[in-house]
C-alpha cells in the first residue's frame, strides 16, 4: 500500500464489507495472505475478530 500514515489519521475498519474490500485490494496487489494483517494495519485500525472472520470465509 502507500506510505504509512500517522496513527491519528488512520480510518477504522469494523464492517466486514470494508475489511473484505481492503483484503481484496491487497491480494490484487500481490500481498501474500500471511502478510495481510501487517499491511492492512499500516493504513487502518482493524477489528481483528472481523478480519479473522473475513479470512476464514474467503
């Protein structure tokens, strides 16, 4: 993804559809599944329970 933002500028991802969209974008850019959490948390605050549900369902 792009440059890391300051923590105060991070958007919160709590909805499944938003997390799924972010995961889809990262995967389309070649991010490996093992690296998704690291990459997504560089840009967003993520509901980890929902993130794990998204990964289990996909």
